C-alpha cells in the first residue's frame, strides 16, 4: 500500500479531500470528487482523508473546517480551498499543473 506521504511527494498532482462522516457539506462533495476522478483519469491522484480517523494530517495541514481541498505537486501545497467546490474549479486548477 502506498502511503499518503509518498503520494503527495510524487510528481503527479494529488487532490486531497479532507472531510468527516458527520459533515453535511462533505456529503455534497462526494459526487464532485467522483466527477473529478472520472475526468482526470490517471493524470492525477485523488485521496479522501477523514479528519477524525487521521487527525495528525488535519493538524499538519492546518485544516480548520471541512470540507477542505488541497492540491499537492512535488510535495508542496499548490492550491487550497475550503467549502463545497464545483468540479470544474478543481479540474481547472489541475489543468494548470498538466501544462
């Protein structure tokens, strides 16, 4: 199994969706994340992190509310947004990284 750290340190962009089971807006992100996965295929990785099961990641990346999305490239956060984000906005940010 590939670790979270090895994913984000790779040269492939990684979208990380920080969420929680109790979070209603997070439920709205589920179809959005699915759409992003379908559209980007293997050009990027999409990970979902439950902040209750992995609190150390939420602390490390200063996640104060959910949902929060981060895009990593080469181990660095290159984009961050909290709240419900439309798929086209996430895909637009990813396309900038594919150029």
